[in-house]
C-alpha cells in the first residue's frame, strides 16, 4: 500500500510512531524544534552544543520521548543550506529511518518551510521509505501508511500533488523491480489498461502484433521476433477537461524492453539480471501520464511505450539484417543489442504521425556509454531545439531528476550511416556511444521539437529502479500548463 499524505496541526500532540522536526545548518532550536526541545527537557539543544546535531543535510538523530510527548520518538533531521535538494535528502533520511524503525504512522513537522521545500521533504520521504519486498515470503514490512504533515504553508492541493507524485514514483519502481518472468510486455500493457480505466480523462489502447504489422512497425517487430512473448505498443492519451493551449500535445515516449539479453549479439552473463530493468523509461512514462491525469493538469498528453523482450533464438534478427521502420527508413542491424533505438524509432514515428504530438520527449535506458560519461547522478539530455531542451532541463532541476546537456551535431552523422541501408543501428567504432544513439533517434522525430533523456545510469541504481523521470515529466507538464 502506498504512503498517504495528510495535513495536520499541532505536531507534538499527534498520535504517531515517529515525529520528525527539521533543523538547518548551523543548527539552532527554533519553532517546533524548540517546542520539542522544551518537552524533552533540553536534549536537542544539548546535542547541538555537543556537535552531535549539526543540521547537515540528510543527517538524522532519534530521541526516545519516554512519554513526554504523544509519540514514542522524535527525529531531528538536518536541512543543511535549506535548498530544495537539501530538503529532499532530509525527507529521504527520515523515510529510511522510519522504515528501519518499522514506523507506520509518521508526522513531519516542517514548520513554516515553503511549500516547495515541504513537497521536496514528502517526495524524499516516499523515496527513502520505499522497499521492494513483494518476493520475500512473509518478510515484507509495509511502508508508512499514514504520513501526516504539519505545515503552516502547504495547501491541501499541494499535499495531494506530493502524495500522488510519491505514489507514481513508487509505482514506477515496482514495475522496474518486478522480474521479467512476471513483467512481460503483456503484463505491462495490462497494468497501463488498469491504470487508465481507474483514471478519469485517461485512455489506453494497446497495439497488438497484427496492428504493428499493419502499421509497418518493422523496427519494433524485428526486435520482438526472437521472443515467444508478443510485443505491445502501449498508447495512452490524457485529454484534460480544460485545455491549456489548443493544438499543443505533449508526446511522452518510453523504452520498455522487459528483458534485454542483447539478442544474437548476446551480453555477457555477469550482471545480465539487471536487464529486467530495461523498461525503466516506459514505466516512468506510464506512471507519469497517470499522475498528470490524476492531478488534472490542463495539458493534452499522449504516451507511447513500445514493449518487447530482446531474446536470441532461431527466429531472432541476425546482425546484418535490414529492417524497415514505420516511417519508411531502412536500418541495417549491425548489433542486435542496440535494440532500444529500434523500438523507439517506431514509437517516435507513431507519437508524431498518429498520436499527433506537437513536441516530444523520450526516456530510455539506452546506452552503457551514458553511464560512463555521467554516472548515476545526471541523466544525459539531447535535444533538437534550444527552447524545448531548456524547458526539459529546467524541469529536471525543479524535480531533482537532473539532466546534463549532451551534443547533437551533423558531424556525428557518419556514425549512423550504413553501406547497405539508410541507417545503421550501431558502429564498431567505440566513439560517442550515447550521442550515436541520440543522433539515430532524431531521424524518427519528424522535425518536431524533441528531447531524448538517456537514463541508463539514473534509472537503475544498486540493482533497483529509481523512478527517475516521473517527477521530471510532471514538472514538464506543469511548465506547459503555466505557459497557457
Ligand atoms: N539496455 C542497454 C543499455 C544499458 C546498459 C542500460 C547498461 C542500463 C545499463 C542497451 O540496449 C544496450 O545494450 N546498449 C548497447 C549499445 C551498443 C550495442 C551499441 C550498449 O550501450 O553497450
Ligand atoms: Mn541492448
Ligand atoms: Zn536495452
């Protein structure tokens, strides 16, 4: 069950397993922290005097209350320099501690912090409190079921936004972490259908194998042909009750390879289990459009998620095979492990031509090269148009899903050329691997403003999904709504 956020008053009189107060650096006791300190006979001030509490962002100290306030424990969390990032890591520390303490009811007491800071703390709390324990028999500790937030600034609508964002991020992480024998393309499509039927304004249509044949989606079909699991192109559409800008349609595209063996160009065995997470972009897109719809944002959105396995078999695509993408371009498949760009090619064409998107952004665990370049901190951001790329980058900074700009340039075009077809999907040159992939995708964007976010590093950390992109897509949709 996901965390539910409610607003409340008088934090110290709350019935809770844990009450969390916040202190900036350098630490001083003011506001609700001072009230807690008084109730606890000066322990917080004493810990500050002894330098045990510094207020450094993300540090946490837990005190037993021995009945002096209604909750058995009070946690003091540092908010460092008071930035949104620091509030997010403070919330994350509280969420992680609440999990360790098996707390079910938690009250956050951020006092008069700004709504953005309180929201960041809630979202951080949700991230820290999350565990994936569905497959541990009898061991799962439930997440915090009741999160109360005693804030003098947060409105009910803002609390709901944070709560829904937590739910969507946790939903994306569950999808990413679910093993590939359970999360097949069929299961992912069913999840999207269920989400849409529970959400007003949201529809879902799943394109089956026969539909993909009719649409001539040869790039997606070529990847899928090695697998016994049928491919799906999941198409979701959110039509708001009130439109921001007539004719503006945000197109979200997400790679959902439910397992990437590499195909005939098979990957080495070590770590291959992590390739169950090669659908992180698609999971984020599905949860994000659900979130945007639940929040009723005034922006029309179409989401296109191509989903397949990438398997080696007697029916699999061979290196050297040529496939024809939905937009008519021919592609020589040099390396069957460069499958993400193939399925995205047809999804981008679909989003632009049939989905009628007016601007595009895709999310994909696309290249090992972006992990080498940027690690697990920044996603790689590529874009065809400065204004749109700036919007996406700014949304990253707002949400904490941060993206670093990477180049596209005609000088890279020789990388994607083929001797026999219009394009090749991979080169043997070990050069600019992440740029190569982006330059390839651009061929399928129909000249629309487009951004590509490579989340191979940020989407999976420590063998688990992060939900990267959900908050970013919400922030993008909010920016488009504000421009109305
Ligand atoms: N899914 C992988 C990329 C990936 C690697 C994601 C590591 C997360 C962690 C992708 O399909 C892939 O295999 N890319 C190849 C492309 C190459 C064959 C041109 C890569 O990056 O090695
Ligand atoms: Mn691959
Ligand atoms: Zn892949």
